[in-house]
């Protein structure tokens, strides 16, 4: 017995091309995306250690 889910390769999209079309304009998700885009990613970068444990 197989546990694979059958797929239809002729289906054009599994999700819409623009995910914003699923949400109303005043949804909190838009605020969260905008806030995350403003976070400097350099704050999360860790320098690479070389030549050691």
C-alpha cells in the first residue's frame, strides 16, 4: 500500500500567483510582512569560524 498523494500535473497552480489576493487589504498579515521586511538581516548573521572546533 502506497502513502503517496496522487498529483495532477495538468493543474496550472496549487496556489494563486499572488498570495495577497487571498487576504483582505486590512489583514494583519500585511503588517507582519512589512515589519519583517524592515528587520536588518545582518543582525542575525554569525561570522564563520575557520580552523577550529
